[in-house]
C-alpha cells in the first residue's frame, strides 16, 4: 500500500460514506445577583407598615379629640348591624333601662371648630383645646332629662310604678323614642281590638303629661305580633296596628298635647318584631311614641 506524501492534500471521503452528525451548540446563561438586593418585596412590606402606623396614630387622635358619646357614634358607624339591632329593640331589663347605642348622637356637624391648618379639633372635645363657649350636648341632655322626668312621673303612684316596666326610653337617629310594650301579664289593648284598657290609658296620660312641655313633633307607631287571625275575620294586623296608633293619639289629645304636635301615625303590623325568634311573643305588641329631632 503506497503511503501519502507529506504535504499532499487530504483525500476527500468517498461519496458513499455516511455524513458525520452535526453537534448541537449549547449556550449557558449565568445570572449574577447583586449582594443585598431582594427585588421589590420590601417596598410592599414597608408600605403596609406605614399604612398601619398611619391608622394607629389616627385612632389615637380620635380617642383624644372626641367625647365618649362621639366615640360611641363612630363605633356605631362601623357596626351597622349592631345599630340596627339596638334601634329595633326595646332596651335592656329594668325600669326605663332601654338605651340606644346612639344615645348622644351629637356630632360636630355645625361650623365652628377650633384648630389650625395642621390639626382640627371639634369644639367641646375633652382631649383637645376647648373654648369657654363650647356648644353643650343638647340632644343627649334632652334625652336624659326626658327619661328622668318619665321615671319620676311613674314613681308617683304604686299602680304606675308597677307599669313602669312596660316603658322603654331610648335614643334613635330620628329622635327620642318611648316604647310602651306588652308582656305575658299586661296588654295595653283588649285582645284583637283597638280599645285601651284603663291601666294603659293611665300610662299614656302620664307619658303625655311629661312630653307636653317638649315642642318636638310626634310620631305614633303601632306594632303587633304575628299571631294568625281566626278564619272569617275581616280585620288584619295592618289595620289593627294603625287603629291602635290612632287610639293612642286620641288618648294623648285628651291631655294637654295639641293636635298640631302630631306629625303622623303609622301601623307596621308585625314587620318590625322586637323578638324576632318568636313572632308570637307578646312583647312584639307595642306602641312607639317618637319625638322627632
């Protein structure tokens, strides 16, 4: 076999020889992270921290720059379910124990606040500067005075003192509400009628004498329980509640309250139950006398 001379050109492979496979090209990417850099997650955490601190200091300012009654109002604003429950209730146990969560309802809506550009403090707030002519809590005082007068009036006789447990006085966004509530032992009206029993008429007279000095307009609202009527009876709870409200208005007219004081009467049947778990509970039967703000 002859050898190929040095420096001679290489011989091409035979035409029928298999082609050599193409080798793949591999590219390796290397990412270098700078030391101490964690992306943008820290910004989100810092923003949450600043927001929480702002809310915290705002809460501290509110606690220091508002009265107790105003703080109750703020709490009620963020708990509407609780407010609704209190407004539709007849109060707690005990003589005239009812009191609404919005008992004061005296907020600094009017102009006339002290402060500067950086901080505005409501007039009369216990936690900040006060002026000597700070506006008094008129609505809260009116409610407390009225409640005390009714309680004093009912204490005058033994019979009214016994009926005092039927009376609830509370503060609502509309005004001061006086509820006259039935129970298992006492009913203001004869069963299924609009006829006031003598004790109820005496109770209404006592309440009317107390509120006769107040110039507020009056709304009388009748409530019933959800007991069904006997078959064949034409009456219903709507007409019954309205008729009882009108009977109460007539009884109050017999005192010193003029007819112009009455804004309207309402009959809501069993649509605003006091004891929602038991629609047939006698405490659902009641008369509400509302003194409008």
